[in-house]
């Protein structure tokens, strides 16, 4: 009996994929503009800018995840990162575990169970870029050749990529009055006012979150093959957002917020992932193929194969092909010389 086989879901068309890319870049651009305006705004305006920045940043991350892995991928990121972030924040407010004892103010808009709704969205907005960065960095060898994916390596590096961002986030939000710590001692050296337990809790939660995301979100992108490249396809916006966050946080802490020690400590800790990612991005502009954390050398290998493919010398290519050898005992027909005169 013949059984009908359903064909796989086709990838989005190249035109639609490019429109999605443009939308993601537009949302990310608005978030970046809001972050640029933040140090220049008045204290009352900064509260609104914080909420708007998170909304546009989170929208860009989720749409980028949808562009690479479909709506299911975006929903998974939202469920695991935002839902998990909300759950752990509620537990933290009630019990002080795993971050320490703290409380939120009413400056971040509406809340659920004491947690401003913008907070779980902030977890989601950085979870996707952290996952992409971890996947990019963990599938390359030192000689820039691809290697087999290691889920444990991706989980640990992704957890660090997400947790180290909080070295910048917490001091800025505490100084802005969005939340406060009941007992900020002992503190991370150079980051006064933030308990060390907060960073330990962030590292544990972020690692578990990356483990869930790396398992649930597929590693095969839905982008058209013509768009599978680093400088504009699946992982480009996420990597750009992560690197921008790193650079802007270092600059803001050192220049605008009067926290040079935070800029130094955060720059070193988040730089563990951001600096290698920046190096990969710089060297990979026209060499590497990166698809939502998948790095390959397909483009370079194909180009190298075309350049180094064996070719006969030009004179040999223009020479006629020699006749085939005839078996022994057979007569080879040859052109007789022209005879002069009539006969």
C-alpha cells in the first residue's frame, strides 16, 4: 500500500526573509537610539525610556528568533526566558533565593506578583543573543574549522554570556531607584551596593535557562540558503545586539554613570564572551557562514575549491584531443596526400 509522505515545511521566500530582517534591524535600531538617549534624559524621562528600550529590544530578539526558527522558536524563547525569569523573580521576592533579599519600586510600570512585567521581558531580550553568541563560539576550533556541537559547552558559555550582563545592569537599576537590596554585603569587588549572592544566583539561573533553550530551540535555521551568511541573516542581528550592549554598557558606566570600577569589572567579565565574539564577527564578514549559532566554512571552501581546481594549461586546453589508439591488426584510416595533376 502506498503511503503519502508529507514534504517538509518550506523555508520562507528570500523576499519575505529580507523583509523580516529589515523589521528586526528597525526594532533593534529604535532600542539602540533609546539607549543612546538614556544618559541625556532627565530622571523622570529615564523611567519611560527604560520600558520602551526593553519592549523594542525584546521584540527584536523574539522576531529574530522567529525569523530563524519560526514562531515555535520565538514562543520557546518567550516561554523559557520570560516565563522562567518571572517565576524565579517571584520566588526571589518571597524567599530571597537565589539572588538575595530585595524589593522592587513602582517606577517600572505594571507588575505581576510584585514583579514589574518589564523584568521578565528583559530576561528574554538578552537570552536569545546570549544563546546565539554561545553557539557561535562553541562550534569553532582555534584554527577556524567547524567542530561538533557540544551542548555542555554551549550551556556554560551561554550562561556566562547572560549572567555577566547583570554586572552592568544591577548597579544602573539600583542607582536609578528601580529596586533595592536589603543587605548588599558582601559585594562583588568593584561593584559596590550589589551582593555577591545576586551574581551567583544569576549565573545558576542563566545556565539552567541556556540549557533549556539550547535543547528546545532547534539548530537548523529556516532562512533561504541565499541568505545564510553572517552579515545579515539569522544570527547577525542577535550578535549585533549583544556586542552593542557590551560596548554601550562599558561606555555608559565609565563616562555617564560615574562607575568606572563597574566598567572595568563588567568589561572584563562580559568580555570573556563579547571580545571573542567581536573577533569572530570581524574576521567572518565574508568568510564564515553563521546560522543561528551554526558556523561553517562552506563559502570559503567552495571558493577555494574553485580557485585551486586542477586545470590544464591554456595551450593544452586549446590543443586538439589525440585520437584513440587502435587495436593491433586493424587499419587506421589516414588522410592520403593530395595528388598533383589529373590522371
